[in-house]
C-alpha cells in the first residue's frame, strides 16, 4: 500500500533513502569498547586464528559485496581471499580444509546455490560464516558464525540497502579476523570501527546530491548501452552499477576493470556512448587516480559521454567529465558505501523514465530458492 511505501512511489525508492539507517544498524553493537563482536560465534578465537584461507561465496549483488571484501580482508588480515559465485564454487572441487573459512553472503539466507555451496564446504570440514539479512533463515542456521545485516526487510527485488549492509558486515568480518590473528592492533581496529560509524552521515549527504543524477538519467534513458569502469574497490561498484541497470532498466550494461580498457572494451567506445567511471581519491590513492584519469581522457577523446564519479574537490577530472558527480570523502576501502548510491539512482531513474516497475523487474525473483 501507499502507506507502507512511506510516501515513495516504490519500495526501492524508500529502501535507497533508508541506507544511512541500514548501515548504522549493521554496525550497531558490533564493538564492545575493546574489540569487534560477531552475532553468533560457534568458533573459538583459536579457530579464527588458524584460518589461512577465505572463500566468499554468494550470488548476484551479494557476490559483488564479496568482491569488495577481498580488498579489505587481504589488506587487513594477510590471508588469501577468493570470491566466487556459489553456482560455480559448488560444482568445482575447491581445495578446502578445517583452516578454511567460507563466508556465505545472502540477503535472504535462502538462495539455493549459496546454501549448497556452504553445505559442500562443511562436508570438506571448512568453517562457515554467514552474512545475512534474514534472522533464522537457513544459511545462518547451518553456519558456525553469523553476522546479521539488520538492514530491515527489503521488498524491492533489486537489492540496495541490503547491499550496503552486506558491505558493512563484510568489513566487520575482516576486522574480527584481523583481531583474532593479531594482524592489526586493537586501537587500529577501534579506529576503523570509528571511521565506519561516520559513513551513515556521508551516505545521507550523498543522497542530498542526487537531483542532477536524476536529470542525467532522463537524458540518457534512450541510450543503447551504458558502460561502467572502476578499479580496486571501484571495480565491484562498476559491476554492481551495470547489474542494477540490467535488472531495472533492461538495458545492456557492462562493468569492466578500468585497467582492461585497452584489452577489449575500448573497441566499444563510440560517439555519445555513456560511460560511467568510478574514480578513486586523488588524495588517498594518487597512483590509481592517475590511471583512471588517463582512461577518462581516452574515452572522452573518442567521443563517448564521460560520467565521472569523483571525490569532492577533485579538480583534475573536471575538464574531462561531461557529467561530474562529486561525493563526500571517506577512507579508500569504504568508498563503495558511497559510490554505489548514484549508480542505484541512475538505474532506478532510467527504469522509471521507461515506465518500468522498480520493485518487480520482469523475470526476476527476490530469492532464488531453486536452481
Ligand atoms: C536474486 C535477487 C538479487 C540477489 C540474488 C542473491 O537474484 O534478484 O537481487 O542479489 O538473488 O540473493 P541473496 O538473498 O542470496 O542475497
């Protein structure tokens, strides 16, 4: 009903606006003054300490959250992390043992492939940790440890607030592992948690900056395709931006690692093609920023329409941006919590301009409980 949607046209609109609160809820209660605490932990600190390999398994948007987690966990914990779609993982013969941690990420907690991937992992004696939004669902019930996202019920089929919640919960998992392994000092972990608690405000600010993105969406709604480029944690964001556009606007969209531009995608660049570039901070990541800047110039020189997502105050990108989206500054690893937002809005507004149902995209289900 209209009341349930709180005055918004679609649940998805409401869920996008709820994202600052969702991330705050995910963080709540996970720091007790001395360290990170998980919701349910049927593993000892010793079990966590001996983990020497992590697999993240998930489907769809949840898989993209896992790709981001890899950057954070490897950096903080010095443990190799592989991220794989559950439907591939479960039918390979992945090398697992009791020192392997398999992190199963799922909004619903009922996705068939993710559930079977975790069962496969358990049969091989691996430990399983669930990151999930639905209390008491099957995936957390069959896991050794759980971090609930607490993003609240998500009605829109295309995931938004649960995605930001997953990203946040995955960071907590990384920090908990770093704590158990001693690869980060307690005060560093406290500082990371503190930085995370500032993110909801930065998301709220981001949401106030979205009107120009809505206008842009109207203008590019008739494009044949849209490309998305990113690097480092911006790469999974590019993939997620493309997925949202496919799901909601039924538009051809591809996400690429920007460093691969010359290895194929550049052949797709043509006059007027909208290309969204997720740019890292020139301050915290000057090296990759300079690489992205040269990508943006190459794309613009070939006549494409550059839509640049950049950190506020980044003056170097402006001359090469046909459309510039400036977003609040946050620590490098946490940027996906901010840069995803304009991509959600872009997909939603293009879909709306085309007259599509944002909550129930054709052919898709909220939870895929059969193969
Ligand atoms: C379906 C939904 C996606 C979701 C994926 C994984 O495909 O349409 O939005 O990302 O399932 O769902 P899960 O509940 O496991 O996160």
